[in-house]
C-alpha cells in the first residue's frame, strides 16, 4: 500500500466514521492529514488538522485501519513508551504478513450499520457533587472516618441513562429503607448499617447539568447549590432503589433488580429486560445492542474482569466501523469506542492497571425507556452464569452440577424445578423426568446435581440435553418450562452399554492455534503490570467462552522440561504458580483474534504460561514461555521436538509458523 493509498483510506474512514469535537467538520469537507514520521515501514500514521489521528496498514492483507482517535495528535518522539511499543508490534505483525506471500484475504462481511452519535452527554462520576446525599460512613474502620460514601457504579450508570430520558416527570414512589452489611477485609470488620425510607420526590431535571467537574476532578466554579442538590438526589434515590451497600471506597449492588425496580418506583417501561452475553452469538449480541441504540435507548452494561472486579457502565453510541461508545462513569476518563469483545478501560496514554478488561460475564439492561405499554415476565427468572454447569467423573459415574443465579426484588425467595430436556423438532422432551425443588434467595447462587452411572442398559444413542426450569407459584403449582440457555448443552452418548457425557461448546483443540505472544502494553519490567496479547487462530466454529492462562515461574529451566513436570498426572514440582489469569474469549469462526491478559511478574527469569478453556479445564490448549524483563522466547509445541529452532514460533501440532 503506497502512502497515497493509505492516506485515501484514512480520509475515507474519517468521512464514514462519526466524529467528536473539532473533527466534526470533517464529515462535510475533506480532512487535511499530515503524516507522522515513525521509521516504521509497514504502517502509516496521520494526524488530522484540528485534532485526531488515524493509523493505517501498509499491507492490503491486514486490517485497513488499525486505530484512530477523534482528539489529540501523535508525536513519535514524545508518545508514551507503551504506545510506541504497541505500534512497533503492529509493524512487526504486518511485516510477517508481507513475508508470508499470502494472498489478500476476502474481508468478513458485516452488515452495514450507520453510525450513532453518543447519546449520554453527562460525564458523571461517583464522588464529590454526585455523592452529596449518600450516607456518611459511621463505622469503625480508620480509613473511612469522616468520609461520605460513594454512589456506586451501578447507580451512576442508571442515573446517567435516566438523565438522558429525563424521566420520571412526576413524583416518584417512596423508596423503602433497608439494612445492609459491609465487610472491611483490611481491618477485619464486618458491619451492619440501616438506611431510613426516602419519601416520594420529584427529580429536578432542569437543574441538572452535563458537566460538574473540570479536567482535574475539581468542581466547576459556576456549579450552583441547586445543581449539586439535583444530581445528588437522583444518585441517592437510584442507589437506595438498588439496595446499595454503601461504603467510602466502593458501594456495591447488582443491576439486575432494576428490571423490576425502575418500573415500580420510577414508572419506566415494564418491557425492560436483563440479557446475558453467553446466550448469544457474537453477531446476535452486537445486533441486539446496536438495535437498542438505534431505538434511542442507551444500554446499562455490566461485566467482570479476570481479577474478579465488576463494573457497570453505559453503552450509548456506535462508530459505524464495529466499535461501540462506552461511558465508564469516571467523569469522562477513558470514554471512547471499543469492541464489545474487548472492553478495555485503559487508553494507551495511561499506565497499565490490573483488572480493567471488562470482558467476562457481560450483561446488559435493554428496553430502558419511559412507560410505553411494555409487559415484563412478571415471574422470577433464573439467570445463566458464564459456566452454567460442570461435569465431574470418577470410575463409576458422572455428576452434572448446575449453577443457578437468581435476582428478584419482588420475590426475595422462590422455588424452582430444573431438569434436562432433549429438543425434537419444535418440541421439548423431558429427559430425566423429575427433580427435587430448588429453593433460592435473591442474590444468592444455588446449585443442583444430576448423577448418571457410566454402566447402563440403555440402547446406543446420542442426545443433546439442555437445561430448562419452571417456577412454583403461590398456589403451589408449577408454571411453564423455560430454557435457561440455548448456547450451552450436554452431549449424552451411550455406546456398548457405556455412557459418556461431554459439555458444549468446547474449543476444538485441533482447530485452535496460538500464532504469537508478546507484551503489548507496559514495560515488562519486574513488579510492574503489563499486558500480554496472544494472537489465536480459530479454524472451527464460533467460540464464546473464556480462557484461563496459568503462569509458572520456572527460573532458568527449559520450557519443555517444565511443561512435562507441571502437566504430569501427579505433578511434583517446586515451581511457583501464580494466580490464574482469566478473560472472555469471543472467537469468530475461521478467524484470527487477539486475546489480552494482564500480568505482573515478581521474579526475574523465565515464566511458563499454560492456556486452558476455562469451562473445560481439562482442555489443554498449549503453552508458551516468556522471560522477564520481557522477551518472548517462543511458543512451544504440546509434543516438543528437539529439532525445533530456538526462538521460532510453532503451533500446537509442532508446525513452524515463523
């Protein structure tokens, strides 16, 4: 790709993508671009007059536009070191494509979708101004003395969407008081608090404003007491509606109960629903979120990190190129366009911090709008966790353990029956014919176990079994059966009077290859957090799941020797095992996808990283080794071959890649 071709592609991209701020004028006139000197031969960087930049590929077989921003500029001499390293990594990857002599691949066709400008205009946050009406901390923890509790991310996200709709117009219903518990792990405290009822009120939308804080987080000088009071009241009412557990450092609540509570207290439409990503294909999920935005309904979005942290935020726009706009609820910090498969709340100009990749357990509240005649389910519903079941076995039997999640404000406790069904055409046939009732409390996970013996007199067969459930009503009668998830099932196979059970979907190891691994953000120095990006190829069916990357410090030992010790049936090793690194993995069929992990090395030397399918931990997907301070030394084959070249890349079948 010549310089002019790259510039033409950048201009075409800018004219087709949405713009913010000073680049908005580029939609009607030809943008003026200035090439940035980088010394990189396989990509181009262009700054846009008036603000913004575009990074394009120098090879037609790579993605045309690698990255862009609608604000700021790039300067090779003064950019952060981690961003310079990121660009160098892209340059190296494209160089390998150029050396491979591969033909240009036909691009995957995604249905054209017009851009949608971000709808939520308020960069709100959780503390000063916004938490003015939140409780003062009255407990014993020294760190909390004299501090006011923060609003909580779920309250901030929902409040921002309510401000967009400016609804309700009339007085609210009174919000009941409640008791809540806060645990302070550092100081060994577990404390109970009471909140009184909040009386009915009318939200003062006219006195709320988009911006309350300046760039440094200080309150703007022209913010009036009435404007502070208006937004603080909204935040407190939303938090109390959710039964927020308030504390000065972090206030916690689930967002699922809002499905019932927003209609009940604030007169929102009863058609509001909570949906879970793992029950959708990649395209189904993106289409569902996009359709909400096209209907002018910002989405309240929740997700977990591999480190176990959770966050609720707002998805409110689309760039026309496959990326969605995220408002993180951090006073504008980090707000940008992201792939829904890689919700990475860091920018390349920021220090890498652990646990900010929100791509596990993604959920969304859809249908948020003022009362419009919609109807909700009206009865308690079970939710599907990321892994709804586990299958364990011994010499005699299998056990299927179902994990059940239940949220309901209207029904604090509920009784369900769960069972396995086989789908035959348009009909469902109950397979196990009876199970014990499951009694659940809202917000508390439950389990149910099915037991099957391996030795059986059943005739040879193969069935795909799905989990369905039904709710026991006040009349002690069960309602209709409901499918828990359509995306995950159990294969029940009998052959020669022997039963085998297999959970699906499972990532087919023969269709999966690791193509490369390197530090793509951070310095890779000891005791500093860095980002490791695996490039993975999936030649099989689409995979929506999660990976676990397990690091071992192996000192100066050889990777293949260490792997044999660690992977043995009865491993005996003194290697230091680090905590598992978990991320969501959304791999399209017949595609190559980057998968990112956050890691902090503590010891100097070589680390061995083992990759697993998180839902099927026995599914070993391979390993690679890296030295820290960071230097990738190669991906090793599952069956190491002494003839392999040191430092070369090999796939899981031992084939040399580069």
